[in-house]
C-alpha cells in the first residue's frame, strides 16, 4: 500500500531533478527506508 504526500522543493532542486531524470518518489522512499533502518538499529 502507498500513500500520496505533497512536498515543497526549491526551484533549483526541481531543475536538478529534471536534468538528472530522478524519480523523486523512489528517492524519498529509499532515503526514508535508510533512516528507519538506522534508527531501529
């Protein structure tokens, strides 16, 4: 199951994301998983 959330980013971040074809959703999910893992250890 997934939940939709809205976030705000700066204009230069949006430009970088577009230039680098980053999937922001996947990126955030991966980083959150890393943080969760670190804090549960």
